C-alpha cells in the first residue's frame, strides 16, 4: 500500500480513465489534449510567445487560442470522467470533490 504514495497524478488519471465504465472517448479527450499541450510547450517558438504574451495580446494570439482549446477539451474529458457513466467515480466526486 505504501507504493500508492508514489503514484503520479497522471498515473492516477490513467487508472481512472481505464475503468470499464469510462468511455474510450473520455480517455482520448483527456490524453489527446494533454499530449497536445505538452507538444505545444515543446515548441520553442510557441513557448517563447506564451512567455512574452501580454494580457492585451491574448485575444489575438493563435498560440493562446490553441492552449485555450486544449484546456477546454481537457476540461470536457474531466467532466465526462467524473460525471459520466462510472457511478463510483461520480459518487466519489460528489462526496469528496473540492470546489
């Protein structure tokens, strides 16, 4: 049981997403968007643009728009994971979710 302390948040998310009652579309939404975000951050040009972005430039930044879309997709995956077809996950979220 002590090994549970060493499980990363990403591993925990993968474990939850692989439960039988979680739709494969939910897992894809989570991990495709997460992977897309990491890929974006791996691009020096994009990362530099984000680092130097001023608040009044957010509305015109193509890179920021992509980050926002990835975030929305990831959030949709989380919503589906915690409030979708897996009753146990839904009940745990209702009981222990922090808002």
